[in-house]
């Protein structure tokens, strides 16, 4: 391999020789066929690479740097906690000031009736925790056979064995032997890509059809075997798809009718992304468990959580009275350094009024994209909520005909945007440009994103 003359060119070589990257073509990266990206700094909505190039991060890392980069208050909180107490475990009733305070702050912000928080490190491990709590809950109630979980195709819930099984994307299943037994998938609530049999339905009718399909699945499996339904308030990695009109009330009715718990996966939508503290508030959802991560610390430190409803927690407490302590734990549960980052992060979300900015700037961004892309022959839809936005591209939007996947249309558009100084994400298994910038995004920065999308999409017909 020929090394370039930059002072840190050896870093690139070490990267290819030793660092295994997630979601990466391993062979191409190791050979140097694909260019790597080494990031060295960030400020606000921008990151800086090792060549000193500033890029507007239109995806907030992985929709997680909600407060933006370079927040000194969070860095100071991390440093202060590390000096005072870098670590102690949370087993058998141990806690720290940071972990206890953050649990209280999360409960204060959570929807009514959700007041208990179990902390982990990632959304994947939080959903693993959720599945164990669901099984434990039903075992305590004397119905251990009620253990199956229904997810949705195109939902994303993690990359572990069970959390990856919950994920409804083939990329995360193929060649891993997933999904595992006990995990089922129902239809994605995506009106644009609705089945042909639903062609003539409006959104409320499609929502009713989706609820009926879920009801039929539960009836076929047997309501006494189905424990929970897991879903994101807005589909994230599966395409950034807000639910069709009437979806959540129809789904809630089915779940309540069969005594099926609801796990709301708010790893993406929690802590301001939709312009509300939680997506459950936004859509009037009443979950039994909420999965949190990403925006909990704005990714300044790894932390996740499971917020458990009061009713469910009462059963879990009864179970420990009967059977002994909770048989579940992670070494780094409620890590005090991560908790300190979470406290500082939640305070910043409030101080900077980021919920209001996400709602108003998100509307501005979508309106600008809709206007800029109006009449373009390959734009099927501009959609989103808050600062979570997608532009879906199709070969023939009128016929809802997608591009050949091998053409990698969205990936090409996203690469063009990067050349213009804006980062977006090509969403998997479709041609969708995904946008989820930091919640501190300004209107001037939104205009830069709009121009970059319009320029990249415009080249599709050039």
C-alpha cells in the first residue's frame, strides 16, 4: 500500500490493518478500495476530519448527537465525575449520585405512569433487557408460555441475537441465522409502499388494515402465547417513516384487547428528536416499556435505558418477594461517568430550548425540501417529523416503481452531498436519503442541507 505524506498517514494504515468497523465492507476497507474517514473534532452541527475539512453533519452521527458537538458543559461533567468516582457497580442496591439523579430526571420527563429506569449501554442491550423483563413479568403471573414478541418489517431494534431478530431488515438477518424462534414480524406502516391489495385505501383505511393484520397474527399464534409488540413511534433505520393517520390508536386497541404489552423503542425518537420529549407523547402512545439510548447523553458517553411502567414494576417487585433478586445485570449498568453525561445533556436540552427548535426548524427543513424538489421526476416523497426527515427516490413514483437496487441511487446522491460538505445517510434496503441533524440546527444550516439534497437529486436526471 502506498502511504500519502500527511503527518498521520500511519493512522490510516493502522485503521485498515487493525480496526474492524461495523456496517462496513471489510475486504474493501482493508485493501484500501474504499476511502476511510477519520474524524478529529466537531462544533455545533459540524464535524471536522483529519484534513481540516468541515462537514455539516446532517445525521448527527447516528441520529444521536442531539445537543450538537463541542458542548463543554457535558465534557466538564464527565471529567468531574471521573475525578470524583470513575466507576462503581449498581448491583445489590448500590448507586451513585449521578445514576440516581439521572433516573429521577428521566422519570420526570417520561410519559405519565413510567417512573422506573434500568440503565444499560446501548439500544441493543436495552431491548435484550426488555425481552427478559417481559418474560419475567409473565412468568411471575403464572403464564410462562406467553413469551412471543411481534415486531415489524423494517423496524430497527438492535444488532444482537434477540435484538437483531426483532429488527425487521434482512441485512441484519441473512447469514446470521436470524430471526430466532419466538420473534414474529408484521407489516411495516409505510403508506407509500403499501401492498398492492391496499392500493385504493386512504391512510386511515390502511391503518385499520394494519391493525387487523396484527390482530389476525395474534389470533393465529394464540393470545396466550404473545407477550409483547415492539415498535418505534416513527420507523427509523427502516426508512424514517412516520405512521399513517390513525395508526397508533388502532394498534393500541388491538394490544389492549389481547393483553399484549407494548415496548416503544424510542432510541431515536426520545429526548427531542420529534419536537417533543418522547415520541410516545407525540402520538398519544401508552407503552409498558420505553427503550432509550442515543439522545439520553447525545452520545457523549454510551448509555441506554428501559423505562418501566408502574403497573409492570409492581409485578416485578412481587416476583422478587416470591422468588428472590432480579437475575439480570450488566457490569456497566448505570455507569456514573455516563450518567453524569446524561444529566448535563438533559439540562442542555432544556436550557437551549431544543424541543421547540427541533419542531420549528424541522418543519422549515421539510417545507424547503418539498419546495426545492417539487416536480422532480424521481422524488416519490418528502416526509418526516421534527428533525427526522427523509427523501424517497423511485424510478417511477406514479407507479411506485423502485430503482434497481444495484444502481445504488441513494448512495450516489449521499456521496454527492458529502462532496458539497453535507453528511446524510443512504437508508438500507431502499433508495432513501435520511436526515437527522443535531437539534441545534439553524435555518441557515437547514438551507445548506436543502441545497445539497437538491443538487444531488438534480444530478439523477442530468
